[in-house]
């Protein structure tokens, strides 16, 4: 399982193959073997305007449309097939001039929020790319931004060690939360958002009361920088501990929740949010960059050395599966249907299904890292170092 082999196609294949006699490179690689390079060629257009495409060597173009390509490679060992999908829209002007887009989130109402390396934080339309609000107030890079469940409020955090809560309707900052001593790397929202969670390069995670802009509790002694967090409600048979002290009355709906923390020291750590008790600590092969819940019993995390770890919360001592991708560092993980999307430091964005197979690759980035991925109701958005946000229509 995992990724013993991989097909790679030129990032702008959808553009170059539109032309008569256009060509795009393609590569086949299997772990431990030499890569095989070839080309796919356009040989005119059909009456419907779709290109006739052929491939050389052991490559075969099985199907092609304006935005999708199904390609296979056959050798003596097997036949490997992969679907490639190009972006429906590429937004190049939301962060202008082109600055690396660090984070993105989206609502089902055609709104997105994104941040870049120049400290810009913007709310914009995902159907047109029109910027609706500039959220001004952070000092330095904004590392994380996300919508509250209502879609009318944005939570952000960054290098200035501040969390800010913004109104989408008027662009005003409604609250600023201070308490971290280094940059804020990620956030999570508890239920509708009366409480929120942040994690930081200072090696802590904090639970906050939004109404009073106050910290309700801190998880510390984690062993290093906290790169990411995720909040989930595990199976009720999983023991989450009991609070040592009586929680504040301002703490709302934290019972039954588990907080995952991705730590630079190479560990994935799980805590009972209400109890602040450590439930497990799993040692990975390198710094853990991101994590997420896939179900009430299953979680996934990704590391700097491109390893994916799938764990069962009922027994975290041994992973369900641990495999190393032939890609860059794992930077973002997002559950979808029965599997998850993953983005990496070499510009890959791919889907891992319930069988732990990868047969869908989202193209567009030319080796630039994809720092964050987000879903609205029907589309996936990617935040890329090349300054673009790409939007993909999911089937």
C-alpha cells in the first residue's frame, strides 16, 4: 500500500495540449528504480474541440477532457493508472503583487479568506476572485486564517503572537487575544465558536473564551514548536481523562473532544480538551507538520520527511499504516469522503482513498509548495508559494 509507484505529468498539461502538435512531459517512477521519462502529444482536435492525444513507450492516454486526464503506465510488473485534474480557475490577483499564499479557507457561500507572506489577509469571492475585505491589523505574516461555522466571522493568527476575530460584513476586528510568546501557527474552533484553540511556536496550545478575550487553559511541556492542531470527537469508548481543577463556566462544549497536536520534535500528541490530560504520544520519523481526524477512531499526520502515519486511537502504539511518499514535506491534510487530500512541499496535491491508494492528482503548481488546502461544498482550494490560489471542481 501507500505509494510504491507514481505517475507525474507536466503541471500545465491542460494548456499545452490544447494546441495542435502540443506536447507535455510525463514521468513514471517506482521506489528504488530509475525514473522513466516520456511525452504525450496532441495530434489535432476532434469535432467537439477535444484534442486527440497519444503517448509513447509504455504510457497510454485513456481519456482526456478540458480539465481531466487519465494516464496509465504498463510494465512487466503491473498497470498503474492515475487521474489528473487541472484547476477550473486560477486566482493570480487576490494577493498582488504575487506573494506566497500561506493559508486559505472557504465557505459554502462562495467566500474565501487567505493570507500571504506580506501580511495581507483578505476575504474574497471564489466565483470571481473579487476582493471584498482587507482585514488590516496584524503585524507581520499571518500564518493561519479560518472561518467560524457561521461563515460571517474570521479567526486569524500570525507572527505577531496575536489572535484576531474579524467581522466579514464590515472588515472590523471585533477582538484581539494575546498570551502566546511566539508566532501562532494554527487554530481550531470548538463547535460554533464560543471557545477557540490556538497553537504556537512557543510550544503551547491554548483554549480561549472569545466573549471575554481570555485564556481558559494552556497545554504546555510538549517538547517543541507546535506546527499544527486538529479538534475531533472520538469514539466515546476512548477515555479522555478527568479535569484536575473545576473548569471555568466560560468553557463550553469541550467535553468529549480530543485535541491533536503536531510537534516539531517528531511527535503527534493527543489530549482530552476538557481534562487537559495527555491521552497518547506517537513518535514519528521527523518533525510533524500537520494532523487531522478521519473518523471517530482514525487520525492521520504528515511529517517533514514526506511520511504519512495513519493511527487508530484505540491503539496508538502501532500505526495502521506508515508510508513515505516520493514527494516533499507533508504540509496540509484534509478529510474528504472516506479518505483525505494531502499537499506537499514539491507542489503535489493528491487524494488518498479508503484503500490507501492514490489515483487522483491535482495539477497546476510547478514544484512550488502548497501550504494549505480547503474545501467548500463542491470545490477544493489550494494556497501556493507561487502566489496563486487554485480552485478545483470535485466530482
